[in-house]
C-alpha cells in the first residue's frame, strides 16, 4: 500500500473513494483478522510522538488516513501528494450509503446514551441494508466494559464504529482487538453527535476551503487549547524538513 510518513506516521495516499472501495471489499469478504483503520489528524501525530503506546498502536494499524488538512499540507511540503482529506465522518457516511446495495451489520459504541440511541435509530431509518446488531454508550466501568466486549465478540459485526474521541477510541480498539471479531473497526470522533443532530458539521463551503477546524473553533471556543497543536505540528514539520 502506497504511504507517506509524516513524523513517523505512515499515511495512506488513497482518495476517499478508493478507501471506501477497500473497506467495502473487507466488509463483503470473508472474516479475517480485524482490519483496524485509524483516521489521524495532526493532534494524533503529535500525541504519538509523546506516547510510545500510541506510537505502537499507530504502527500496528492496517490503514491510516489523513483526517486533517494539516497532514495533506505536510505531505506537500515533503514533495509528496496526498490528494485529499479522508475523514472518519466521510468514510462512515459513504459506507452507510453503500449499504443500500450491499448490506452489512454494524455495532455502535460511544457518545452519551441519548445520542447513541438517536444516531442508531436514524442510521436504521436512513440507510436500508444496515443491520445494527448492538450498541452501547461510551460510559461504562469495569464489568460493564467486559460485558460490552463479550457482546461484540459474540455478535461479530461486519463494522464496528467507536465514538470515544481520539485517541481513546484507537486505544480501546487496540486493547480489545483480539476479541472484537469485527471485520473492520475504526474511531469516528464526533460522528454520532452529527448524525443525531446534536452538533452540526461545517457547511460544505468551509469543508472545501479546508477550514472546517476554524468553523468548529468558532462554534466551540473551548476547543482552543486543542487547536494549539496545529502551529506546533507545522513548526515541527518545517524544522524536520530543514534538518
């Protein structure tokens, strides 16, 4: 698979459409060891530099897509073309839309109970062909987590989506990877909030201008601390390039 390394993280150079086709083939194929996809933004790249555990998770992933314009620009600065962002939300919605012709089973983990339940209900109504075989909110402790993992193991969904935030979702999937028995699993960030109507995604024009991050910051000013990683990421890229 053609990749480019950004600060040690190997990013796929595939387009959104090609990535969707790859995942659809995995969902439709025979049950193999679980395919762990990570949609990584600059925040995850920088966190992996500081956390050996997260770096190990990244290294073990089957595919890492560029979920952030910063990653696309970083590749360009290295003289390598990543054609576009491939976000978790876009991947999820494309896969759900594709289920109209080729259905698959889905297990939904994460968000609060109301959001989880509403998102699951909307998915069932809006996307014929998707069978939700189980769901659980993102609030659990001890024995509840064990029961959740056992339930996923028993039901063996084709697709497992985890909305616990990054990189918590990636860590959770990796922790239970040997037991989850899904064909494909990936973290979907705040996708359930968007599907449930709790949060609005940036208008298309903001997405096309690659300033979706700015839209989210304007809507949620409390995110400013998280956004501080962007200039740090850019500075690290430029410093590394000079070296």
